[in-house]
């Protein structure tokens, strides 16, 4: 609380009234400041204020030290669902009260296409809309008793005003006490809005302006007589300017108290991995945003994906919804096309007849695989890291256009973590200004089971490329070898026939039934070029880990990582085929001994590389890379999952792990 002492002199001719009102109160003033010649200094443990002009004599009175305001604008600072003394002095300019915008449309099921944000209506938009407000208790009863509201005569008027420099909030007066501050969410009676005679779910809202909006006498009398001082606030626009309560006497401001604010839309953008799609996040979204239908919105093919009525997004709900977080899922693959996509490996039957190919250009048979015509399967596996980063950039552009001033947290699984990293490190963009704006919007970045340092399993791609099923000479004749070793009794087979077991593993892994996800059309197709990019030997991994590139990660972002660390390399599913490994299984195909040696190295076994089965533990860590900004001080402690076996494909379903890390990265978002 700040008092203009010069103005106070004009208000109180009777020093006894001044002292009775303010003596021994926690009045916050600036030591060493002069007010019209009045000295303010510190003596011992008290603040001594000399007031001249209040009487014929100089009067000195004491103010308790350390100075603290006698009044406060209290919020649920610890977000425990109540406003009490534990919330006092918890909000400051360094730690402002953080909340979201009321920019959804609760009347129309919060649909993506709606252009009518609730804050524009001038009323509360139904009971559902009340979740987009937060209560503020104006702890000003003693002040209002000392300075009761008064309209006339003008020279003696006492007016209480709410001000906000950007006009970024609106408010509703209530007749609630501090103890009942959150009862508005379930209220069915009147006691809100104009004359405190409206219902909470339909009460009139009033925009707080820079010039100020007066609090009503009805409200202030309730404050004075019954300590009812709760108002409801909604965000209208992103702002970092405080909400201010001022007191004017005779047109002169004599007091003010402020509530530092940080109002902005909050967006969680989920980035799926290789050979995958947005469905990989289903379990997390359900757990985090409430039960029932999946609550989300997808960004696909450069636009917000249309959703069926059964899955219309309903934001700000569930455990994440307490922080007003909106969830979006990016479907990679928007930039894949026949002209620019990287070529993958062909697949052939045992007779050399081409089967489906994985090249966007059609491969050896010149035909396009359904991959490029089935939208849900198009997942970025033929894109470069730059193209993946561009997709993240474009998605953020879309989100900021719809949610101006938004703060964004990226969560990436597997290759999605590398896509997010490449975006933050910088990529070859044609619009640097937009990119820098978009990158500045990112406040947090979390990866789970991401291949930051590549994986030995990625070596399988080069092995297959070096050992195709069929090899042809310049004349087009297949190269054969006599496996009998006896010229008189030849037994000719294709030159690489002994490696066909490796190709049977390829067929097994790309069968949806292997992973029990037939309805999601997401498998592990190691013929796709993304597998080569994920190799610990790839140039793509080397480039993203160059010290200068890592140093480009913004120091303003909070970083986190989840490391799954108990599963031996090669174990890819614990579902339909428990414990299946590409290196050992009695029920399914496994890699040849030669391939195993190529992947693991001489005298190495899968147990030498514990992790999630696909990515070794140490490769999932990026906060220890040379060049990491601020020497890692902007990274939260890494979460190592050591008590459970978690395979790579299960990592995005680990909602408790993900939420635990997000609460460290952005604690006010996920109380």
C-alpha cells in the first residue's frame, strides 16, 4: 500500500485522527524519500515519518518494520482452492499472478471455428464460462471503514477505482466473503453483477480501463459492514500490467494497491514421433484433460483439423484445465511430397517382385505407396529436420494468430523431441522475423524418450541398404551365388539370401497386428529414411548436436527430459508379444548374427545399452550437451524412470511422468 503523505496532510487537519487511522500500521513508504520537505528515514527496527503541517507542531509516528501494506488484493496464490492468510504477500512483480484468457466460446461448445470470444459478450457466458474467471479478495475493510465511499459534496468525495493500463481484464462484483470466494462456480442464487442482484452464470462484466472504473457503493458497503470483498476477474488480452485499486478523496489520489498480473493464453503443443501420429497422445490427453471423449485439437496439413461432434474440443477442463491450458497436437507430414521427400528402402518378396515401397517418389517400381494418400499415415518420416522444424514453426504461427500473446510449451516424444529442438536451435527459414516471434512464445520444452544423441538401432537402416534382398548387375541380371560350394551340384541363391532373416524382421515390425494397434495404422517401418536420420552415426544427429547449434537454444525457455532406463536395447513391445526383442525371440523373427554385430558392435550385448528398447538411456539426455545454455541452470531435474520397464512406444502414454515434469517447467500452469 502506498500513501501520498503530502495529499494526506490536506485530508487530515486533526492529527489524532491521522494517528488513530495509520499509527502502528504497516504502511509501505520509501525510506529516504522526501514528501514536500518531510523526512522519511529508518531508525532501529521502525520507520520514522515526520509529518509537518498537520498541526502547529512537528509530529512523529512509527510504522512497524519491515513495512508491509495494511491492505492487499489476495488471490489463491498457492492454488489450493481457497484464499486465506497463506496466500498473503505471495504475489509480486517478480512472481505475478498468472492466468489465461477467456477467449473461448462456451455457448458454442468451445469450437475451434468460433470467432466470438466469451470476454467480448459483456456477460458471463453460462456456468461453464465461470471456470475462466478467478476470484480476487479485496482485503480493504479497515481502509473502507476509515474512508467510507461518499459521492457528495465533490470536495469530500471518496471513490474507489479499479484500473488496468491495457484494459486487459473485466470484473464482476460479488457479495462473497473470502472464505466463500470459490462458491461462485456452483452458485444458483443472486449476489453478483449490477446491484449485486444478478446470477453468477449470467452476470454483467465490466472492462477495467486505464482511467479506472468505480466500485459500487453496494459492494463497498458490504466490504465495510461484512468484509465481503470478492470480485471475479476474466482475462481479455495478454498483459503484464497490474490490476490496481486506487482511492481518491476530493479528486486527489491518496492510496493505491496493486496485483501484479501475467495474463496470456496457455498452449500445450504435442509433437509425435517417427512412424507415428497424433493418436500416440490419446492416453495423456484423456488423463490430463478429463474423461469422456478425447479433448484436443489437431493441426494437420497446415490447418486445424475438423473434428466430429463427438470429439469437439472442450478446453480448460480436467487436471490441466485448472491452469487454463489448451491442448493441440501436431500431425507431421504436411511438407512431404513426391518431389522433395527423401527416398526410403524398397521391399521385395522372396522372388524379387517389388511389394510396397516407402519412397515418396515411388521407388524402384515407380508407384506411390498409400502412405502419401492416407492423411493419418503421413507423419513426416520422409522429411528433413529442417522441414520438421518448419512444421513446428507453421503450427505456432497458426496458434498465435488464433491466441494472440500465447505462451507455448512443446512436448515431444521420440523424433518429435528432435523436431522441437531443431525449431528452437534454428533452421533454414525464409521468414526470420516470424520465426523469432514464434520462438519467443515458447516458454517450456519437454522431451520423453527422444533420440537426442541418436540410437544404435538406427544403424539397421544402413545395414538393410547394404544388404538388399536382391542385387542386379549392369545388364539387369540378378547376382546369384552357389551356396552348395560344389560346381557339379550347384544350388544358386540370391547373393544376400543369408540376410533375408533381417528382412523378415522388417515385415514383422511394419505389421500393425504386431503392436496391437491395428486401428491406429501406426507401426515401425524401418525402411523409412527417418530411421537412418535417427542413427547415432547420422549426419542429421551430428548437426543438431554441434556445440554452436546447441548454444542457440533460448536461455529463456525452461527445459526438461524424461529418460526411460530399464529396458534392454532391441525390446520393442511389451504388449501382444511380451518382451519381444529384435535380437532374441522364440516366437518371432530376429536379426541375423551379422546384423546384430553391425548394430551393437563386437562383443556387445543388448544389456549394455539399457533405455527404452529403442533409445539407450544416455542418448535420451540433451541437457548435458556441450553448449547447452546457462550451463543447464534453466533445466529442471531430469526424470529417470527406474522402477518400471517402459518401452519406447509407451512413453507418450505415461501421463503421470509427463505431468510431473510439466509442473516443474511451468508450475503455475499445472497446479
